[in-house]
C-alpha cells in the first residue's frame, strides 16, 4: 500500500508503508491519503472513478453528512424560489386590482 502525505501546496512526499504503525506516528496536522495503485491518476481536480476509499465516517466524501448538506441546500433553494414566486404573483394581483 502506498501512502501519500501532502506537506504543502503542490508538494508531496511519497512513502512506502509496510506496517500500520507508520500512520500512528504521523503528525495530526498532516492528512494521509490511503491510496492503492497508481497515485498520479487519483490526485487532481477530477479524480477518476475507483480511486480512493469507501466512506467510513459520516463526514467523509460520499458520506451521510454530505448527502444531508446537499438535501438542505436543495430545500433552501426551493424555499427561496417559492417565496419569490409567491410574492411576484401577489404583487401582480394587487396591480391588477388597482388598475
């Protein structure tokens, strides 16, 4: 298994891990990506399908919290558009009564 450790913007240190004790000794300020296979295909703006790992916590990519936030955003947009639409209809009706 290959472990990639990002140390700064645009730089990365590559290590080969034989045991899992290496992940226990890494500093907490550095995020470790547990990737297998060719690392160059998985890192970038649009990683290819099959790269990375399955979500294990609710806050991971593709986890339950991400879907919940997406649902709240959709509900918020629907509420905003419905309020605007309702107020436009109400204004048009009031203008029609006074005309």
